[in-house]
C-alpha cells in the first residue's frame, strides 16, 4: 500500500510549481527559493569528480591514468610484457644502438657556424669513413688505418668542397642536414648506402646544390617515384642508378626527367 509523506516534495512537483510561478513574473521570491533548492539538489546528485578533473595536487598523481592523457602510448608501452628471451634482448639492443647512432648524426648548428658549411660537412663525412675532395686538391681526404685524418679544426675561408663520397656509410636521415648549402659541390655519391631511399633523395634535393653535376645512387633503395624530385637540381648532368630501364615505370620517369632537362643522362655506369 502506497504511503504519502506530506513534508516531502518530489522533483516533479518542484518543477511544476516553478513553471506556474514563473508565469507570475521573474521577481517572485518564492520562485527564487524553489530554484535555489533545485540547484542544491543537483549538486547532491552529481557524480563524483573524475581524477583527471581534480585540482593540480591530484593531477600530478593520477593524470597519467586518465582517458584523455596525451602520454597514453607511454602507459601502453609500460603495460606490455618484458621480453627477456635472447632474441628479445638482442632486438632491444639493436634498436637502442640504432637510435643512438641516429642521434649522434644530428645537425649541430654551433659546429657549422664555427667551421662553415664546407668544412663542417667534410668533418661529418670523413669521420664516418667517407671521403671528400676540396677545390684545387687532387688527393681525397679520408681516414687512415689509425682512424685519423687531416682536416683543419678552425674555419679556413678558401676551402671549398667539390666532391663528396658517402659510399658504404651507415647514414641516417638525421645526418642529411649536415650535407647542406654546398654552393660549389659538383659530385655527390651515396653508392651502397642501404638506408638511402626516396625520402633521403627528397631531402638531399632540397639541401641547396646549385651547381651539382653528378649524383650517384647505385646500390640504394631509391625507386622511380623518388626521381621526380631531381627537378630541384637544375645543373645535373649525370645520375647513376642500378637499372634505369628496369620496367616501364622507370623508363617513363627517365623520359620525363630528360624532357625536363635535355642535358641530364640517367644511366647505370
């Protein structure tokens, strides 16, 4: 049997009373009292505040576990099981070595400002077992058997790079920024650089080589899709690739480049 409590007012009766009183005018004091009670009841019925919305003292402890956290990938990685098998440890170690090597090849503005673009590039390439030749010199500069090489440690104004060979180097994308703004470079080689792909070539083509004449891409991972960016190098005369007539797509790209620049020759040797 339903019981009635005359001292209790339901939400439906409050809202209906508020609607009726609202028609009498906005200045009705009884209406204001009822609206205050409604707001008070809403606060009581409100669900607890999520941890991510609590004050800063709580965010520092629980924000990482909120659904809107930007570091969710880090949390997900922390929750993955640790692979301590020999294969897993070897994979982790190789990844760590690769990340360290890529970091060590990053562009250092202070070095380029102190030595100049040409000499700074020479140090970067020769230190990683490449070789360079300056204008007016017949001898190539490279490491000797004792891992030593003869390059100035201070800026020399008349040292201008004309040829750079990065053949067989373990070159990362981060290191390409060190080979830049060589205004008098004529020959550039990346033969047998296995990491060198279309992204590398796109970056190299935008590094500012206005008089570059020869580019060696043999033994790289460059495809016909990457060759289109060579339009940025207007002085190119020779581009060496493994198989310029490998398939119809290569032939079409070679034809387009030769049509754009009649002086260019894309060949294998």
